[in-house]
C-alpha cells in the first residue's frame, strides 16, 4: 500500500490525465488516508489536473474545496493562465481572491503575466507591471522573468530590455526571452549579439536558444552561420529535442541544402507533422517535386502522423510543374476526399498548379468555389492569367479584387502592371501607379521594376526614367527593366551607359541583362559592341539562351555577316526551336540575295517541319530576288497545295477604362454595327478631304 506522502508526490509529477484520475480515485478510496479534504491535498490535486491540461477538473476540485488558501487561488490562476482561450478568466479568479482577503504574491503575478503573454495583451501586462511595483515584487527573480517573457512575446523590445537590465541574476530563460524579443522584432543580428554575451557571461544555451538562432539563420539565408551553430550543438553534446531538430531542418531547407536536411530528418526518431511538412516544403521550394512526392507517399503510409492542409499545399506546389494528370489531379481528388478544398492555403496552390498546366477553366472553377478568398488567391488568379498572356482577364480580376475591398500587395500590383504593359493600357497603368503610391509601394523593387517596364513598353520612356530615378537602391530587376526600356526604344548608347552604372553599383549582371544589351546592339547595328557583350557573358559563366542567340543572329544578319550567323546557329542546341534562328538567316538571305546560304537555311527549317508555309514563302521571295522565276513558280505551286493557317492579328483599344479587342473581319463585338457605321463615316470624310486637296493642287 502506497503512503500518503508517496501519492502526493506522484500527483506533482504526473502529466497523464488518465493516471491523474487513477491517483485521485486511489486517494479517495484508500483506507490509510484519514484527511483527504485538507487544503494541502486539494491544492496538489488542483495543480495535478492543471499540468495535465484538464481545466474542468481543476475548477471542479476548487469549487468542492471546503477550505481555500492563497495557494489554492494561485493554483487555479496558473491553470487558467496555461490555457490560451481561458487565460482572461485568471483575472476573475484574482478578483475573487482579493475580495476574500487573500493578497497576491510573486506566484500570482508570475502566472498572471503568463496569461497576458498568452493573450499577447500588452495593456494588461503593463497594468500588472504596475501592480507588481505596488506590492513590492520588482526584484523578485521569478516575476522579473515573467515580465521579460510578457514584453518579449508582445514585441515590446524596449520595455523588455529595461526589465532585463534591472535583473541582477540572469539565467538562460532570461537570455532566451531577450533573444526571442530581438528575433520577433526582426532584429536578428542583435539576437546573435545577445547570444555571444550570454555565452561570455557563463550562461549555458539551451535547445530553445539554438532553435531561435537557427530560425534567424533561415530568415537571413545565412547557411554558413547555421552550420557553425549546428557544429556547436554537436560539440556540447546537447540532446536535440523536436523543436531544435525542426529548426535544423528548416535552416538547411531554406538555404537549399536539402541533402543535409534529409540526413537530419532521417536521424529523427519520431518526426512530427512539422518535420514532415518542413522536409516536403524544402524539396518543393528547391524544385525537387519528385522527392517531395516520394516523401509525401511515405507520410501517407505512416500510422502515427497524418498530413494536414499544409502538407497537401506543399506537395501540390512542388509537383505543379509536372502534368496535372500525373500528380495534380490525383492530389486534388484526395484534397476533396479529406475536406481540405475550402482551405485558402490549398486553393491557391491548386490554382497555381492548373495555371501551370494551361488549364484556366479548372483554375477559375476552384477560385469561384472558394467560400472565403484572401489576397494570395486573388494574386494567384491575376498572375496566372498574366503568365498565360491573358492580360485582359488579369486586369479584370485585379479590378474585381479592388471592388471587393481586398488590400493590395506588391505581387498583385506587379503582375497587373505587367499585363497593362503587354496590353498597352497606359491609362489603366497610370491609375494603378497612383494606387501604388497611395498604398506605399513606390519604393518596392518588384513594383518599381514593373512600373518601369509598363511605361517603357507604352512608349513613355521619360516616365520610366522618372520612376527609376526615385528608387534609392534599385536591385538588378529594376536595372534590367530600365535596360529593357532603352533597348526597346533603340537607345543602345544609353543602355550601355546604364550597364556601366550597374557594374559600379557592385551588381552582377544576369542573363536578362545581356538579352537587353544584345537586343539594343542588334537594333542599332553595333556589331563590335554586341560581340564584346556576347564573349563577356560567356567568359563569366553565363550560358546563352535562345533569346541571346536570336539577338546575336539578328545583329550579324543585319550587318550582312551571314556566314558568321550560320556558324553561330550551328553552335546552338535548342532542338526544334533552332528553326527560329534559321528563319532569321533565311529572311536576311532574301535581303542580301544570297541564294546558296538561303537554300541551306531553308533546308534546316524544313528538316524539322516539312510543311512550314512561311519558309516556302521566304524561299519564293529568295528565288524572286535572284531572278529565278521557275523556282518562284514551283514554290507557288507547293504553297497552293498546302492548307496554311495563320494566327489572326489582334488590335486593342482602351476607351473609358475598358479594353476592346478586335480581329480582322471580326463580327463578334457587341457594337459591331456602330463600329462599321463610324468607319464608313471616316472613310467618306477621307475621300472628301482627298478630293479637296487634289482640287487645291490643280
């Protein structure tokens, strides 16, 4: 038979609700216990249920206590303070405690400060701080630690620092609170400095300390510092808890080192759902969708952890580049089965996946079926339509998003500005520019780059220059946008000067930079400069893409260097896409009447596509330029025997903030009769003025 003291001791150590109730029953039924209703026993029972997370049982014990003391009230206050949705009730217990004449002590204030920290209620915490001062507990270490934790959790770094300075003895909990406050306020480097001071002062870092530091490394993308911290953890032989292991996983994944991250994951004895989600997200964000899917399948086979909406969002995002029938649609079916389809988090990834697969209809159906929408989902619809070249719908969704009162973000603004640029909707773009200024995004790099692009594509280079000049420290995207503007306007010298400024700023040019430079050189016939940039780019480890080859071939062809252009094309390895380069050469052969080279270029195109009508037309023009009329006749016969199709050219016009689209012989517009009537009226006026000019000339 267990003694009374042994049973009480077990009450203070157990955290299992089942065991707690068994102990309680044993205490009530044991014949050796003659004083089951003492405050000492009931207080221990109350604390026991509190530790087990059963607030209902704690309150029941408290209500049935024949005698209560200050410890009883403190135990119940502690129970409420630990429960997030009941933390405010701790204040009601305090009021009852004071009405009955019990004074709060250091334990009371420590628990109440924990409640205000749980509620993230700084006003309540500050009021309690005043009470702490009034009752004379300002120098109590336990209360100081609770004050520090409260201010840290509420994000008040200044007040937390004042409490911290006043502390005579600083343990690892105090240091951790200050490091947490710094990290929470994005003062990450300050957090690292505090850690160094902590070590110098002889306080031992805990698992929680290292977890916070690793999370800071993830935010900074500081892979090297993260590895050093990992080495310190291993060196001090600190047992890694699940929080520390997950922080390590996140750090390695955020730095792109999924191989080391998986080594950490594999060594975890009992990875929780956060661990699985971190690893799957790591693979997805680093472009390894197959591994993300493989790990997801492993998770589905486990019995102790089940995936949630974040799991599905991560794996759908990672496999979005693949065919929807392979992964996307089966995953969508599982999402429906588990009831996650209404989640905005999953909805946005499904929309992204379907847009990536050119399935606009499915993306729109998911969007319209969502009971609640957030900014991310609206932005996904805008960017999805924009990426597919459906700029009109991108602008429409942006306008709907505004009409429903959603707060604009930099991504939605950047995407809709790109669509305005492609639509040549300058008035719409100017209105969005005013909203950019109003929303405070005029200094956002992503938005500024899109503004520069929009104005330059719409022919307003001065406005583009003005936007660019107002950016204090433009990033490479901004510089590239301005370079693109100069390139599109044929201002090669200005583009080269801007490129020189980019280098002076210490920025490293990328492939987009050189596309703009080569295009500018091509438009202006600057052969030597173009060759210089081509060679400089290759020397610096940048692999030329199709656009670079296209610009360079155009430059050489315009300068009449057709043989050099041919040699350059032979270097390219773009599969069927190389026909575009041969077609550029063929067109130039028509201009320069180079029959031999033109025929070779045509043969290369026809080798990939024997029914390419445009090539036969160019060959016909080449024969005509060379005076070989039999060849022209033969080509014409071949062309007549083909069923040639051509994408219709479209024209856009913006009238009173609405964009109208027209095609040749288009009869679908709602006001087509009015349009025809107006065109007829204008034609008649043109005839009258033409006759008038002829008579005056006579």
